[in-house]
């Protein structure tokens, strides 16, 4: 039974909408927390505040919500030890401390870690600010950074917008390292980015203090193992668990010997000693008795001329059990691709079963507050939008 002696107060932290004000407040609270103050829970609205308990287990320093991109968000409990281990390992891999440009919401793990790493490294954070992300604002903020080592963390959607803009490309070149996470970056964008700057593709999640595998290599102190093709991550960076979690969710965390592990929902394999995530366990679409990978189809569609971004989902279908649906954002200045030519391209790459049966073209990509793809909104578009049906 939990006793009062084994708990600490949980301090809700309502972040201002203004990004610069949010950074100042969050930095103060992180510094206070690392000096032994109350645990903190960054939130963005009063409803989230009311849902929090007054106390948490004494090992907990921060409570952060997951994105909820594929389900209900979970409140993840991170310890001071986990945050410190993550910051040390990241700094060692990147080549030392540096100033950071914050381009992601500070209330989720990727943005929070930008501020936390700066606090623990004794460096400065410049907030992007200005509302919607665009190349001109990014470039202006990048120029405001100091002359020393510069880092930033982006999601693929932001990378693509910057690569499509001359001022954005010039701004990317000002950084020593650009961390990319949250979703896979297509091969073409990855190549272009690496020609400009020191790109680092990260893999991790809220439950591992964010990215803990850089360019396929685990950070120092992090272990990776595959169990029946599913990625398990271990080490000091692993969270203490979920706040108020159901038993099934809590079972994702376990201890083996003296190491704490987290069973992810992602499949993967090793290639030349590097970890290659190959999609979520639940992203396999069973269509007509054949299993196809949504991630592989997304990569194939992204190769086609005129495609900026593709999101692939399985849709209920009375004949096929599930039908492959494709929501496609067209690249600026290009006409929508011919649906039949696009299907032929996917069939050539991955086989007949992988070809999308339903295609919807959109102008924008629906995003969650943390800039990840809102897959539930995409599903609604695919279910109700004007489509090209096979």
C-alpha cells in the first residue's frame, strides 16, 4: 500500500501560450525540480490540471502525456535519474552542450527535453514563437542564437517545409545538429537534409525520455533487444510507468536483472549493426488474407512525383476485411498524382495487395498539438472525404 511517506506533491504547470514565456516558466520549474522540489506536470489547459492527483510516487520528477496519436494519451512518470541519464547520453553523442532552438510544444517530451537538456547543460534556449511553423520564422530565430554550438529538434513535417524553402535551407545550415523524431523521415528528405547539416534521426518515445537511439545506435547506457520482432528498450532512461494506468498498460514496463525495460509497440530488425524500426505492431494491414506494412506503403507512395506526405491506414471493408487507404498531401506547385499511376507504382514496389484502394488528396496534414500526425483525423478524412476508389 502506498503511504504518505512514499509520495511527493505533484505541481501542475499550466504553460502559457506564448512560447518564450513557457520556456522561462518551464526552465525555472525544471531547475527547482532538480534541486529537490516538487514533481511537475506541464499541461496546456485547466481540464488537464483537474485530472491530476495531488501526489505521485517519491521517485517521480515529471509527468508528461504521450501524444495519443494512435489511442488515448497516457501520463508517463519520469524520474530525475532518467532525465539526467538521457541528457548525459545525448550530450555525449552530439559532441557536448550547445544552445537550443525550441520548435516543438514544451508540454510534450521532444519540446520538454530541449529545455531540460539546456538546463542540465547550463546553456540557453531560444523559443521559435510566432504561432504556426514557417521557414521565415525559423530562420529569424536561428539567427538570434549565439555563435557557439547550435542544436534543434524537429519533426519530419517541419523538415520538409524548411527543405522546400531557400531561406529555410540556409537556416538549417546554421545548426551543428538537427534531431528528427516523432515519425519516419522519407529517404529523399533525409538525403537532402544531410547534405545541408548534421542530421540525426532519433528513435524513442515519452516512455524513454524521448530519443534514445540515434541513427540506429543506442545511446550510452541504453540497451535494445528484439523479442519476436518487437523492440524492447532498456536502461536508466526508461520511465517509472504510467500514472493511474490499467494493468495491461503497466505490463509494458518490466525489470530484468538490475535493468528496467519498456516493451514498445514497434517492430524492427538489425541491419549492419543498426536498429531499423519498421512500423508499429498494429500498422500491419490484413487485406484479402495478405499482411502489408502501412509504413512500407507510405515510403513507396512518398517516392512518387508530386507527393509531399502520405499517411496509410487500414479501413474496414466487407470484402477484403481491411482496405488500404491513402491520405496524400500534394507537394506545393504540383498537380495531384494520377491515382492509377500511383497504384501501379506501389504494386511494382510492394505487390498487388499493397496498392491503395481508397485515395484522398488533401492540402494540409492534420497534426496533434505536439506536431505528430493526427491519425484519427486522417481516418475521418479517408472515411468521409472525396476519394479516388479502385
